[in-house]
């Protein structure tokens, strides 16, 4: 796919900022799908992006797919539209890039406050279009602090993101960059040392989690061999992965950091943002870099990324002379003041990024007003009810996920100790309480697509009267994740997820209540079961 119409239109708007033409700003729905890459462009037929999400609010969709991405809420959309109007008014008085710099600085300050970091000295935030863009920037920062080769160690990209290995290696990962430049995937972006990427599997061939000591041992061997060879290491710690895992273990990562403090930088891939403020704070106090996005658990539209750096790292890196080709991905104001790299970046505005973060902060603001005790209580209740359904219905096979353990880092209990992602494999209906044959990856992808659509119009699919209403209900789950072989069949897992919007809806005074939110989650599973049961009919169509 080449550059989209949205990207070309926005590029023209940016060019007009310095040419004396009358400033024009596209509609909010247009802006929300600009300033990224092809993954957020909505198709002309159904109006959905790659993640099955629309650029406009869809309040009638049962949204339980926040491990993939989120559709913007009515509240988030209203906030984004108000900001757009404010940008238009400001354009009469100053260059748009000046307005953008002021607004992104405001968002930077509020985000740090909502993360409980305002009183932590020296923490700095670099904005980027997506989690993949953050990894690109992190790899560049890590490689520029030394003349030696860099090794990036990560877990299986199936649990993080398909574009992450290329981004860490300093390669283009899409057909065009966040600021609309046409690029070639797989081509090196930056000069300098070689960035090698090594991935460690965290699930076995049968989809079960590999033992933590085994995963840790493989990570430790990679790191120790690299350090012994005089190389530096960027170690990716994922918290949490697409299926809810933390890997490698915190004990392993903290040990490696203590042993090799000058050779190992730790990047926490927390792009799911399923962390309490106390956990984010603890990571930064240990000197870790933290990658977050506002588009999954938080509920803002895709793409909205940020890299948080602790004081020591920020002070060391802000003087780095990074490659000028980073200008295809970052605007000057996306970086904090005082960074030398700003001088090589274009003084333009990424309005899509700005509006998406505005929407995300609307959700995060509501969430932070809630009691952490109440949040934990709801997640416990939700987990019990959903897991009961997934373990008692033979159409579902719950994908095992280790218990979340951050004890080496955080001593106190918090709501983020509980899982908020529930992965499962779909099976054909059986005549007993035993699982039938698992659905193939193609069949699971078909079910995922049909979940998001009303299927009452499909000719040839027999539905009983009580099933027809269920079939018309549009639902969202996390996209299929490849997870090994069941009965020698390559399978993928779907994911039912808790998000900020669901928690706020469940326990805030203005919300609809716990039972309603849980009932709609179970209804989403009902539609999954209906489609799995009818998969042979669907295959024959």
C-alpha cells in the first residue's frame, strides 16, 4: 500500500503552514486516521482500520478487544473535536507548529501527572505515533550511546508486535512513515553500528507457557555472550504481552541490570498500559525506560505512543546526535526541550497524534478518579465470571497464562496484579463436556471478522429465532494471536479484555454497573460460541 489520501492531504496542509496559504484543518475523523501508517487507515468498504476499529464512536458495539486497539468513545471524540476547533482559532494568531508545540507540552505534563510522576525529578516523555515507532526510537537511542554493536533482546514478536523486530533493528516497518514519507519496509533507516535482534519464545509448540527459568536462562545467555564480546544490550521486558504475560521475569532482568549496569539498558514494553501508577514509578526509579500507548487498555484511538525516560537516561541521551532520517517519524515538539535531536527534526504538527492523545487522556482522567480498591474488586469479579464461562463451555479452551508477578519490583498489592486479558482458543461443538477439534487459524480469523459485523444477512446460515438477535449484535475481541498446535492443528487465540472504559462504566456513579458490563462480556462469548458451532456452515458458504 502506498501513501494514503489522508496522509497526502495532511502533508499538503503542513506544507501550507509556511507558504502563506489559508490554513485548513481536515475533519476530526480524518485527523484521527492521519499521522501514522497504513494500519490506522480505514477501508472504503466497511470503514474499519486493520484492527477492526472505526474513526468515529460506535457506542452500540460491545468493545472487549482492547488488547488490539480501541474505537474512540463519545467522550474522547468530543474532546478531540474541541481541541481541533481550538487549533483552528489559534491558527489565526500564530503558526500551527507553535500551537502544536504548546498543546503537546500540555499533554506531556498532564500525562506525567496522571501516571503519578509529577514529583519524580527529571522524567521526560518522547511522543511517537505507535508502539512500533517507540521501539524504533528506543533502538536508535540505545545504539547512539556507544560505538560498539548493539544487541536487542526481545520475546517472540507474536506476543509483542510483528513490526517490533524491524523497528528495533533500525529498519522501516511500513510503506510510509508517521509524517507521510514513502519508505520501503526492511530497508535500514540509520547508519552507524549494526543492531542485531534476538527473540526468545515464551510459549511452547503446544501453546503452553514455557517455564520462566527456561526463558530466563536463554535471555541471560544472550546478554552474557553479548557483554563478553564488548557489545551493549537493549533488553526488552514485556509487561504485559498480547496474551497477558510478563517476560522475561523481573528477577532475571533486575539481576542482569545489577551485574551489567553500564552495558544493559532495559526497555519495558508496557504498550498495553495495564499498569498502576505505582508500577510505572517503580520501573522508572530502577532506571528502566518505559513504552506506553493510549490506544489499548486506556481506550484512545490507535496510534498514540510515548517513551518515558528516567532522569539519568534522559540527561545522558539528550546530547545524542541521532540520525536526521528520524525526521520521517518525529516532529520537533514530540521531543522535550533541550534535546539536541530537535534541531534535526521538522518544525511541523502531527495533528493526528495530538488528537489521539487528547482522547486517551479523557479516558485516563476518568479512570484516575476511581478508587484503586474498587477497581481491583471489579477486576476480580470480572475475572471469576469470565474464566468460569471459558472453563465450563467446551467450545472454549482457555489459554494458560502465568500469574502476574511483580514482587521483585513492587511490594504492595495493586489492581494490576490481576489479569485483564483472557485468551482462549475456539473449538468445534462436541456431544459431551469434552472439547471438540480446535478451529484453524483461518477459521478463527473468520470468526473474529464476523463478530464485528451483523451476520443476519448471510444466506445459508441457519439460525434459530433466539439466535438471530444475538447474530446482529456487533462485538469486538482482540485479534487472533498465533499460539502453537492443538491436536496437531495450528491455532490462534482470541482475547476478551477489560479496558478503562469498561471499568469506568462498571463502577463510576455515572456508569451502568458491574452486572451490565459483565453480562455484555458473556454475550460477546455467546456470539463466539454461536459462530464456532456454525463454523462448518460458514466454511461452506
